[in-house]
C-alpha cells in the first residue's frame, strides 16, 4: 500500500526538500504542543533557578527504599555524589513497581527476530525472568560489586541479564555484539569480570555465526573470569568447559522464582561501559544508580514526550552502546513504556523492514542514528512509502551531527511534516541526553541539537576558557548533572586529566567542537580529539592503529577520520609495510581482517593508502593533521616542522590515485 504516493517521484521529492531548505525553524504544531507533557518554556527558568530542586523533583518520580539526605554533594569536584544517603534498586523501579501498580500485563517489549519470529514480553513476565536470572547469578557466586560481562546480540535475554545484575548490585559490563572476541577479552580483563554471559551464535543478515566458540578461543587463560553462561539462541553447537560453563536456560529454570531487590546506595555502581578515548586503551565509563536512573528516566519522559499508556516506542540502536543502555533498557522501563526491540539490520530481509515494523507495531516514537537515515535516503522513499506510518508522532536522532538534507527527508518522508524531530546530543560519559529540543516547546533548526535540557549548563569556550558565540569552540558542561560518569574504572588519573584538567575541576570538557548561534542554539560539529565516529560507532584512531600494526607485514600506521557522506566519518589508514614489501589488494584485505579480529568488522578501514614513510616532526611524532588535510583534499597546513617534507608529495599522489580508482 503506497500511503504517500505523491512523494515516490525522486525529482518531485528533491524539489520539495529543496524548498524546505529555506525554512529556518520548525515550530511544533499546535496539536502536538497542546498534548505535550511539557509545553511551558518556564520549565527552563524553574530548573535554572534551583537545579538541585529540579533534579530532586525528577528523582522523586522514582521509588526509593530510603529517601536521600542530600541531593548533591559537591564538596570534592569532580567527584560529585548525588542523592547521598538514598537507597533504591534499578530493577525494582523498572519492573516491580509497574507490576505492583497493576500494569503487569503491559507489553514491555515487542521483540522481532530477523526471520520474522516474534516474542511479546510483558512487565510481569520480565520481572519473573529477571528474578530467576538474578538468583541464578547468585548461585554462581556473584555478589554485590562483582562485575558481570555481557556479550549478547539483540535478543530479550540481554535485557534480562542487565536487569538481573542491577537487581543484585553486580555492575554489568556490556560489550557490543559487533566487537570481536578479542575486544571482549580485553574488556573482561580490564574490568576483572567474574562471569560472562554470552550466546551460542548470532544472526546477521541471514547468516548465523558462532559466538561462544570464538570467545573460547581467546578467553582460555583469563583466570579472573570464573564462569561463562551461554544463552542457547540459534542452536549453534558449542564446546562447554566442565566446571566453568553453564547454559543460561538450565540455571534460570532451576533457580527460585523470587529474588527480592537489593536496596542499594544511590552511588552504588550500576555499570561500566567501555568506550574509545584518544589512546588505544578503551575507557571504562562508570555509572552509578540513583543519579543515572534519575537522568535517563526524566530525559526519556520529557524528550520523547512519553505517554506510556498509548505510545509504542522504538529505539533502533544496539543495546551494547550507551544509547541502548539508557534508551532501550533503563529509561523506557523506568517509565513503564512499551517498546519494540528489533534483532536485525535495517536492510534485511529487505530495505523496508524498519517501516514494516513501524506499521506492524504501530510505533509512535522512533529514535535512530543519522547514518541510518542517510542510508534510507539512498535506498529511496519508495520503501517507507509502501507502509502506513501514520502511527508516528515523534522522531529522534542521536550519535552524530545530522546534515540538514537528511533531517528534512526524515521530517518529510517519515514524519510527513507532522512529527517534531528531537536531535539529541549526549555521550557515553553523560549517561543521558544533555542538549535537545523539548518537542512541545522548542522550535527546531535542522542540524542543531538546540538547547541544554533543563538543569544542564552548556557553553562553548575558546582556548582561554571564555564563553564565545557565533564561532567554533570547545563544548563544555559547567554544572554537575545526576547521570554524569563518576570516574573511569580503575583509572582515576585518566578521568581527571581527560575531562577536568583543561578548564579546571568544575568544568567538564566534552571533547567536541561546537558553535553557539545568536539564538542560543548549539551546533555540534564533531570531535576535537583522536576519536572518530563511524556510523555512530565511536572509535579511537590509536585503537585502530594498534590493531593494524599487529599485522605481521606492517611497520607503521596512522589512522584518521575522513568526512563521509554515508557514515559521517570513514576510517582512512596510511600504512608503511615492513622492508621493501609492496602493498596490494591482498595486503589490504589482510589488514582489514586483522582489524576485524582485534576490534570488530565495523572498525575496518574504508581506505588503505600505502606510504613509504609517514609525515613526522623531527622528534618523530606523526602529524595526523597533515594526513587529514591530504585526505580531505585541503591545502596543506604548515609543513615546515616536518622532518622530510617530500613524503607529503608521495602521499598526495597516492590519495589521488586511490580516489581515481574509486570513481
Ligand atoms: O561527538 C559527539 C557525537 O557522539 C559523541 C559521543 O559518542 P558516544 O559516547 O558513543 O555516544 C553516542 C550516543 C549518545 C559525542 O561526543 N554525538 C552524539 N550525539 C550527537 C553527536 N554529535 C552531533 N549531534 C548529536 N546529536
């Protein structure tokens, strides 16, 4: 059924989008505003007058076993403590209290598998499964404070596992399913995880690949990891080591059905999530209980204008990234939402599957990444036009800047000009959305994440730490917020140096460049450090370099992020081979395979450029800035400090050759 046939013609659509490019602001419709949870801009002033009171009001929406004594302990910045003296349990807030209020029959997740299989999970069912899983973990010796690794695909058990950990106070360390087993091992080692919950195999675009056996290949000698729990998902046979490995279904079925939630201090660790920094070693972002849940529940409710009785919400991220933690699991469940959980990719079994899901489950709120939207633009409006999208009332984006053209396409082809778009800026570190429209209040400008959420104080600084407008500068957050990271796990010095040194201990350095316009709207431009963002996946150039040099034929490598129309940024590697080796296609494939093995397929370089030498200063430091200039085809910056300026000519030539081959 073509529900929007007038947009099928590409030319016509282009014309209409072109006309919209001139529209500077998009106001929420009167109808949307009227029904919105927040419609009065005075909310910003209320929060600004007394941020602690505002956050305390948000925390008051949760269930506390013991109310806090103090909202914010800021006596030792940046080691802020929120809701001190308070006790709560995240899984109780996400499950029990809804069931106790008579909402146990409400669907928590409409899960859909790649091949169309379906599972409908109510709050009551989820609570039962979580209690059993929590007891099963206890049975394996997991105690409050013990780290549990989770390496699972988008299946309901991943949510159960996270909530079971939260129930017993065991911080989880989820690793995105796209990471390789080696990356999992490293993260288990750094966090000293006691137990790892993984899966027999995972489905991706019609192919099932073994997971547990890959994990076994690398995990054998890690003595801190005592147990491996295996979810039988795809029926892939796998080896089980006696005394260490157990099947999830067996231990969960055997476990008692009741597991009382542990009352935990507000500052008890909820999870560690590794993300990329400027060095090869990932950073273990630590989030705690009370402040984190307050932040994600409040932002989820207000940014998505959630009406849990009637909305069907779908965050199309993977649970293994922070977006999944905050806006598939904790925010939506704390708010009693009904969500869709989709196992697969956006283009399998066909390019219309997202829109089919929206029609099938009557999704009213869709939250996804600009990369996915750009892919859909490329695939053509006929895919969404073939489905009834009239249930949608609000759209969101996250993870990278959205270019105005993709924004307008989303607005027109998906939102039918009816749905506000919330472009939400935040990070693994911030835990929750920080800069965002409030859909019933804010007039949006395509490409801008607009304004700080009530209570959040953001600014753009110049190099001297002065607030600037209308010019590019460094984004900073100038006031603590409840869901902020508390430290980097076991790396306190790195935490201080990375975020709270440049402008002092009370100003959080984001690591993004941004511009604040004359209306006070924020335009986030991208990273200023050696972090790249490929399809919303955060990677450090150093991490990729260290994977590339692990290849036996590689002598040296320098990696940069290059602007890419489809993926936001693409990874480009400049590589010097050992001795006189000549690089060709097979070496390129070898290097890509090494990166896939050490990090994951998503980190493979899009382009590999052979270099006899890399541009270095006299002290031997690689000048990535010059490599970025070459890759972007810009005038070269200052080359006078180079040890051997001639290398630049060769590299420029090689980049041109590669570009010529590609076109
Ligand atoms: O550069 C910003 C970009 O993604 C980075 C955070 O990545 P990560 O910790 O993986 O979290 C992604 C999901 C929250 C930021 O430093 N970023 C995130 N959202 C936006 C964005 N850039 C522009 N606009 C956004 N809405």
